[in-house]
């Protein structure tokens, strides 16, 4: 099953799970001409019917305990799992508790395979691999308890800067040692990328999520290309060419080469394009040349790691480590801790009486990192102050640089702190462009993005596309959304009060979980794109849980009250549910007459 099929599975399952079981077969027949997709959805629906704990993962989190772990706040989230800080009540120690996403875990055999692979990974005992304390399952919740680390991941440390040689080696050597030790035990990481390399506050390099992606890949063939946004950018070409090859030590050597190249150059080995452009480059082009200051033997190591032909790569991580170890005397004794790295941040070149130029403002914005909310907030305030007195041309450059930062989604997922920074970035961009998004953004720039709680109120967004974006709790109050697209978007608790939705496209979007919609307003949208609303409140709950993978009672009181208020209005006799049904029937009769 390819990634497009898997995306269709999730969309169709979300809709089918909200239907009465007697209606599902007919719906699947219409919605799934692809037999493989239909079979997968039927399998998931069967799991839903068999077990009340299909979504029990998040119910358990809501109880604040899993097994003997006291669950505290969320510290990370990705496509496969959510990570919480937790307390092991038996040993009185802080742990990171990873719980797996329910839609993935619903796949037949996935839990058993994951537990087996995670237990193998837990046998690794290496100072540069995060320690797994316990792997288990309780009430349908599959969890992994591991060492709690305080620090920063390598992608946040790197940004777009080139590291000094001694610092690059201080990161690369421990990574190579950890991978060599794992490969000796027959274990591959499976998702090696900068976001899975942690540098602790003590300067120790640790590889995260060992074996997790590999386990999910085996039970879910689509995971080789689906695991997390950005993962493809660190894959070997043989994993990207449709051959369905699994990760192994040679694909991992290629991934290591990509990271080492980035440490030495400050940029991806195949350029700065988007994900699709990088995939195309990995498959068809040679890696970019390393900077002149990199010693020739290290250039040779990187080139050999990045050979497109597997047979021409290093045969093992041990062989790489042998060549790399000759440079150990030049490396720092340990990696610099994140605080020391942060202290090197560039300062703006402008003084109080000297307006900043475009290069200076772009340089300042490039050094905003999502991992440091306080520093990012301070830098954004500096940027706002400097742009207030800048020329229109510099303001335009600043808005473009901020837009690029907003459109860059961290590979490690979007946490609450990162979302706060992104909201502040959007607010500043809106101020600079005076809410005229077409002055800065392309019409499709805002597709496939996490735009949680973003404020687009009173903005001119005519013909903009938010297709497949996560728009939960965002605001479009009084915005101009003529011919805008929300196809496949997640729009729970999105405020559309007073927005102009003329000819807007809501294909596969859950308009009935939005707020502030009126019959007059929605009637101006593309009526043929509107889904039928679930028949009653229980149906709303089922659809909501399947679509968002959280039970209703896990959300805040405010969110629940807003939804209940909207549902009451939409489901009442003569409300939007009835209006949409009436529109659909009218359209069907017109089609029959023709």
C-alpha cells in the first residue's frame, strides 16, 4: 500500500466509522473503488467493532495513569506516538512515556510486532542510545517507558549554520559508535535523522527511537515512506524508488552520511528544496560538494556513505568508525551543551540609529529556532521593532523570511511550545503585510500544514487553499474566503463567524465540527462539496473520535461546550444538517431530470 492509499484509508475510515453499521457497506462501495483500500478500511472497522479500547489509548491518558506510571504533561508528538513526561511510582524516577497512535495500533499484528522490536531495542546498552526501561500494554494502550532526557535534538541545534569541524566530529563520532554497536546486535534504527539525535544539557549525544520506526514499518508497509513528515529527506535511494526494501545497515549508512554532510556544511547534501524536491534529488543527482575547509579524508568518508550504488558504500558502520576514529584527537571531548550553542546566536547588525538592511533582518530571522520559545519570542520582538523603522523593501524581505520559517514544519513534530512560536510568527507577518496574504504567500503555501489555533480573522484569503491542513481552533472570523479550499482539512472548533464562503470547497472536511456557520453562509459554499452531517450527537462523537483520535472527554471544557453548542444548532429540525440533506436531494433530482 502506497502513501496515497494509506491517506485515503484514514479519510474513508473516519467517515465510515461515523455511519450506522448497516450503511457502511454501501458507502465503502462508493468511496473505495480501490479494493486494497476497501479491504484495509474493512479491517479497521472490524477492529473498531470488536473492542471498546480501540481509542482506549487516550482514555487511559485522561486517567493520568498507565500501569505504574503517573502521567504528567505532553512533551512531544509525531506521526507514530505521543510522548509524555511521567513518574515511575515504583522507582520514583522521571521517565519519558511514549504511547502509540491508535490508528496505527489497530492494524492486525501491529502491537505484537512493535512490542517484540521494542524489547529487542531495550537490550541495547550503550551510552549513546537512549535507555528503554520498560515495554508494555495495559487496557489496549501500547507504551514504552524510557530514559528522560533534557536537551535539544540535532535538527534544532543545526538550524542552517555550518558547525566548526571539532564540533561536527563531536556529534558524528558518538552517532557512529552507537550505530556500530546496534548493527553488531542485528538491530537497525530505521528512522535515522537529526530529529532523532538528542544532545543533552550535559553534552552527551543520544540516539532516540531505536527500532520503533522499523517495528512499525514491518507491520505497516506504508510506514517506510510515511513515518513522519520529513523522514524521506534522510532515506537512502533504494527506500524511495518503490522497491519496498526495508531499512538495513546499508540504508542506515546512507542516512548517517546525510547527517554528517549536514554537520560539515550547514545544509542538506541535496539542497534546500521541499520534501518532494529532495526525494527527486536523492534519486537522480549527486550530493552537493562540501565546503573547501573540510579535510579531503572526511570528504571521502561522506562521499562513500552517500554512494547511490549500495555495493560502493562502506560495508559496515565499523568500517566508517575505523576511518572516522583517526580524527578523534581533533574532536571536542564532548558535544557542547545546547545552552552553549544558543549563546552563539547572531546579534542584529543595526544600532539604535542605524536602520537594519535586508541581509541583517534575514540573518536575524534565520536564527529563530522552534526549540527555544523564550529566545524566539525575544528575537521576534526585536524583528518587529527593527521592521517598524525599516524601508518597505526590507519589510517585504522580512515578511518573506518569516513566511519561510512558518512554512518549515519541524521534523520532530509540533509541540505546544512550537505552536506558540508559530502563532507569533504569523501574527507578525500579518502586521507587516496588513492582512493581504497574496502580497506574501502563494495560493497553495498553506496546504498540508499544522495551523493549530492560528488567527486568520479579517484576512483576505480569496482562492487560498488550506487542503489537508490541521486548522483546529483556528479563526477565520470575517475573513474573505471566496473560492478558498478546505478539502480534507481538519476544522474542529474553527471559527467561521461572518466569513465570506462563496464557492468555498469543503470536500472531505468536517464542516459540522466548525463554529459560527449559518445556513445563508454555508449555502454560498460549493454545496456539492459538503459532507452529510452525522444523524445525531452519538454519531457526532463517533466521527469526531475517529477523525481526531481523541475521545470527546479528553478535551477542555471550553472546547466541549463550543462543539455541543454548534451541534445543537446544526442538528435541530431545520438546522444545517437538514439544509445540507435538502441541497443534496435537490441536486440529485436536477441530475435525474437532465
